[in-house]
C-alpha cells in the first residue's frame, strides 16, 4: 500500500512526507479488483454490505453503478490505480517527524570504536 499511495502522489511532496506516511498507512483503504467507476459502484451497492439488492427488488436492475461509483470516488477523493481503488479514510494524519529529530527507532548508531580492530 505504501508504494501505491506514493505513486498516487497526493500525500508525498518531500522526504518528510515519506517518513510521516509510513506511520499513517492506516489512514488509507485499498479495495482490490476495482478497475473503473462501475466496479466501484457495484462494490458499494452489492458487495460491501452497505445496501441489500434483495430489498431493492426489481429496482436494482435500473441502478446506475457507474454514476454511483463516480460520486463515491468524488466524495472520498479516491483514486483508481492499477486495478485498485485507494482512498483516504479521514482518520487523523499525524506528522510525528518534524525534520529536527529522528525518532530513536529509525536511528542506526555505532560506537566510534566498533571499527578500530
């Protein structure tokens, strides 16, 4: 997912963004096998469990999945990419890395004497 969000490009403009993105991947959702707006609309209506086609009865034959998928992508600012649909879930995006200090878990340190043999 990390590479996909980078390729989509809306959230990465610098190294700082890349570092912060690694801690915020849970802010993105990816739906696989969604290649166009029709697939997206069909997923949200028929497969996601949000709606019941059975309850719609014969009306489901007249549903415009493509238009609905277009509206979903627009509302979520989602992107169709390489057979997937990626969208920002709206969760709080934290910016822990501020370019002033590197979090300890990302540091690789050696003692100066480690190489004096």
